[in-house]
């Protein structure tokens, strides 16, 4: 579900009954004038509708090279034009465009494509310099994810909601991340929930971290029911990123040091933000830059330790010699329906044998636990997804044989 009239937001991205995106029910159905949206210019005046939206980076209020929002009555809550909606070859797409913002000198374009027969969506973002001088901005996508659960006394925060970000082995930040806001010792931030993986475990404490991850993905998991939402993006080595090199940022809403007068104890909002940032680029007048983000919805436990275009991994493929053959174990989420195959290969990478071992279904956690006989000369095995028509989709994981 998209809402062009409130900043071109995507307000729903669901997998069957499960809604990933947080929606501020207090603002449902309400529209405001630009003057009302801007208010006094403080964060407490912001109409935080929820969902997914695109902003310019870096954010700040110190110089004209920073975006002074939210609130922002044009790029954040302004009415986007609805350019087109249609289908071709099974895809469905929608194209939205912001108004022209004279202060930042940019116009934002959001193009969402839903791909058929899978849980994959592509968010193609563009930023256009509509001013008469060079402008330097990055594209910043902010997704607010629902982190509420129903307790005995009503709605409360979900302490089983988590965000997972691959760490950078040569990070410029001491812990692999930097605390941008809130308490430095906020227990939500986990430097290593798994090797080379930063975790955020929601505890309804206010704060924000940035991460200079180069892996190109960030995952959210509701571990109560294993519904996972994954964003994948391209990292551009050698380019400069906002906020000291951040490619991913995570904000948690909750109690703690107030933000510009906000007090969540009086108005609880249970959500976390998984934010993806593109590099800072100079745009000449009339020039544009773009940034693509791939969305996937799936059932997979957390933490998620690896992502491919075919699926995600919670427990890596492990091969052990047992009585009767080789035992293979692993836990995954698969983005496409179809079949799961094992591909046995020799040391030259040649295929020795391919065999079907399971069904692929995004709505069901894929748990591999089987004993197989090993082809002669096999040194490795791959776990791959094949669509219902027999066409290969891609590899989820692989393992060397003992």
C-alpha cells in the first residue's frame, strides 16, 4: 500500500497476514497543510505517519549542507504526484515524485516494482538537482518496522524484535558501530550477536547507531513468529558516505533522553528503523543520482547471518560424517516458491549430481536435516533454489565436505 499524499510513503508491505511496517494509527486518514506539517520546525511538530520514505542525507541543523528535517513539508510530508501504475510481464509498479524543494535544491522520485511469483520488491530511488548550482546529497531510505506485541495489559514493546547488520572488519568505528544518539551503554546494541554480525534487540529505549557495513544488507526479524524483512543494496567502495561513512543506521523508539521535547512515555510508539544510505554525490544542475534497494519478505529465525538473492541464512550449512553417509544441517528463509536441490561438485567445480531434497516456500522456515550418500570425488555441496518451472533461481548456501 502506498500513500502519495503523505510524502510518497509506502505504508504496507505484508507477507500474507503479517504486516512489517509500523503505522501511526493516531494520524490515520489525516492530511495537513504545508504550514501545519512544518509547525515550529522542531521534531515534536513532525507528523510521523510511519512506513517507508526517502530523505536527503546528511541530516542536521548546523549548516546549509545538511537537511533540516523532519519536519519537512515538501520532501517528508508533501504531496507526491502519482505518475503511473501498471503491469508488464507480471510485474506491478508505481511511480511517485515529490515537489521541488528550493532549500535542498532537489526533487525525489520513488519507483516501486513488485516482482511476480516471489516476495521480492525493488525500490528504485532518484534524486534530481532542480537548482541552478551544484548540490551534494546522499539518498537516505528510512523504513519504520512494527515492534509491538500484545501483552496481558494491552499493547507493549516486542523484546523479540531484532535488527541484524554485518559488521565491517576494518570499521572506522571502535565497536563496529557508533552511538549517534541516546545512552552509550544502551543494552539494545550488541557488538557481536554472531561472528561479524551486529545486533539490535529492542527494549523500548530511545537511541540510534550508525554502521559502516560493506556487505550490502540489513535484516529485521520478529522472533516471536520468525517473520523477517530484508533490504539489500549495493555498496560503492571509494565513495564517501554520510555520517562518517554510514551505510546502515538503526533508530529505536522508547524511553530515555528526550528528542526535541518528545516524550514516548506519554505517547508510546513501538517501532525500530532500519535505514539504508547511499553515497554522497555532487549533482550539477539538472543532474540526477539513483539508488536501488531490494526488499524481501520471508519466514526465517534470527539472527540472520547471511543473505543471497535467493534466500537468507540463520544457521549455516554444516556437513558431518555419520553412519550411513553425510549429515547436512542448516536453517534458512527462501524468497521464491519452488524446490530445493543439492548440487554436489568436484574440486574443479564440475557438477557431479543434483537432487531435490525439499520444497521452497517463503511462508515456511526451511530446516535442512538429512543424511545423504556422497558422490565419488565430491568435495563441496551447494544448496540451491529452482522455480516451479525448473529454472534455477540461485544458491542459498554451500559447504566444503569433511
